């Protein structure tokens, strides 16, 4: 299981809750880096892998994008 510092070094600034949730998923370094690439939208990297988002990578992706989805919902409520 990666440490909080290892997760933040790869992912960037995130909340302690997000780091703990990622650590609980017990990703390998490669899985963590792949999830970050998905979040960053590095489609050229993802196309080279030719596999769908799944497993631990999908869990991490969900953790990292959950706040974005909430922010998008809030933006829609404010604009309405």
C-alpha cells in the first residue's frame, strides 16, 4: 500500500480523505499512475494501453473525479 506522501507525489495536491481512500484501494505504482493519466485526459497514453478503465484504476479514478462531479452539479444549480 502506498504511503500518503507517495500518493500525493504522483497525484498532486488532494485531500487527506482522498489519499486515505486511494491508499485503502492498495494500488500498485503503475495502477496509480494509470489512474492519474485517465484523470488528466491523456488519451494518447490510454489509447496505447487499449484496455478499459477497470479495477483499482477505476476506483482511484472515481475518488479523484468525485469532487469534479459535485462541482459540476453545483454549477448547474447556480445557473438554473
